[in-house]
C-alpha cells in the first residue's frame, strides 16, 4: 500500500527554520519525482516545487518560497525533505508531499506549520 507521511511541522518564530520530512512507503521512491505543496486557511493549495527521482533537478513553482525553501531527497532512506528558512507568518499552512512532477497521483495527509511570535 502506497503511503506518504509528512512530519516535522510545528510552531516556529518568524525568521526561524524547519525541515519537513516525507516518508515514502509501498513503492520505489527512486523511480518517482516528488513534490511539496501547501495550503493556508481559506486559500487554494499552492505548489512549492518538485524534485526529480534522482534528486539532480528541482523546480520551484512558488515565487514566495524561492530562495528560502529547498527540496531534497534521500532515496536510500525513502525520504524527501523540505528545508524552510527565514520563515514568515504568511508561510503558515498545511504542508503536503505528493508523488509526481507537475502532476501528482498520491498525497500525504500533511503536517501543520505555524509561523508566529
């Protein structure tokens, strides 16, 4: 059974950092590109970016995240990561990982990130 499980969210002060993790199971992660999304209350889901199956290529779609967020992966550990630095209150959202590149077929349940002082 294919599963994606995000973790690492929490409450962080503005300017702080968090690293989110996405644990993949039930499929061969090394065969799949992966993406990260977020959805803030009352807003549409926003694509942050995606990473190729090898990890060599990344594509950031959210201009608000560019330069502050970094997607990486460790296929040996079946993990995908989202490093978030210089966090702002407007980064508060539920963050999801998903399988695919620009189009996605499986999603995790999300992990909540709250940026507040």
